[in-house]
């Protein structure tokens, strides 16, 4: 029996990272979908990414990329330049993202649903990080696989009060919705994450994963109270970029394997803990699985 396959739908971004002390990490591979796939890769060997590549993107610029995820879901199209952004890190860890290319072009880098082929059609879980206008078509197509778990992570610009009704309409179509806490507050004008999750449930959202940053994450199902799972402790945080996306990726694998929201949240927090310790989405994968399984013991006996 082949191992379960997991994937993300979104876009690749090239990040130029500038630390508070002036040190730079130029041309690092990023993007929410890429970080989510790495969060999956912590727990699963068979992961993939569906994204469009500009003409200037060369996989050879990122050595051994095929060791991280399946490359068959990457397709080149007519755009000439890969989306690129400055990631400016302040001394307190605050990250200011400034796009060097037009953010308005980003939706075109997310593939259409017709791009789903091969084992992507029989996957166990997907992280959907796409233009809101593409969500409904993607979900309709993805539902052809009845065993697929669909997590939607909305884009930050979409998470505004005027989009709340549309958020509910789309969120009812997926299995889990996962804005971070700031996006959740922007959408609802409610401060407490527990109240946000319960309000969402009253409006037909089946399951939610609200990422709380240093506090971990909160999960809420169709019954019962929302529950918070503390973050896995990281002694030295290097960069917070992508940790929330990685949490989503780990969560999907955890939910597919255990069926438990709480256990899935632990998987997600552990995936985030690896993302916090380095710059860019990619990092050496050797020994990560063993370390992740060891970190699960941190949660043993906790509620």
C-alpha cells in the first residue's frame, strides 16, 4: 500500500529577508503554500505543490528541491517574473512584508482546477491558499475525491469585515478554515478567539483552526468548546515567516492520520516549531521525522 499523499495549492514567492541587524538572506524560497508543504513534509514523505512558475524561475536555483516535494505540480506560464517580496524583520520579531512585484498579479500564479492530475486526485489532504475567487471552483473539483480533507487558509487582504458574508459562504464548503488570530479579528471585530470560533460555528463553519502565534493554536469542531493547544517551546526563534502556514500543513497530516482535532493541532504546532528555527521555507529534512515524533512526547498526558 502506498503512503498517503498531501499537497498545497498556492503560489511560490522569492523572499529577500533583512534582519534587524542588517544581515540579509537573499533569494530564499517562500510563499504560504511552500511553507505549508514543508509543514506536511515534517510528517509525510509524499507531498506536492500545485503552483505556476514564471519564466525566470529555475528549480536548479534551489538544490535538491525534488527531495522535498513532488515537482510534477509545478507548471510554467507566460509571466516573466516570479513574485518577490522584502521581509523586513524588526528587533521585536515583527515582520513587514513589502512586495517588489505587484501583489495584484499573485492570483494568476495559482493554477486552475484543471491542473489536478495523477496522485493529486487521490490525496488525503490539501492546503488551499488561493485567490478567494478561485476557492469555489477548486472545492467543487476537489470534492470528486470523497476522502480528501480540505483546509482553506484565506489570504490576509481578504480578511476584512466587508468580506465576512463571503467568508462564511466559502468556509461552509471546506472541512477546516484557518485564518490567524489577527485575520480572524479583522474579519469579525471580535477579540477573543473562543468567541470568534463559536460565532463561526453558529454561521455554519464546521471546523476551525485559529493560529495564535506564540500561544499556539485553537481548534473548534461541530460540537464542544473551542480548545487551545500550547505552542511547542522553541528556545531560539530565528524567523516567524511561514510558521503559521507550516502549522496548517502539519495539522492536515495529523487530522488525516488521527481523526482528532487536538492531536492534529499538536502536529501543526510541531511543524511550526521547525519553521521558526531558520530562514526560508526549505531546511535539511534528514532526522526531522524522528525529532518531530520525539516532540510529540512533549504533549503526552496534556489535555
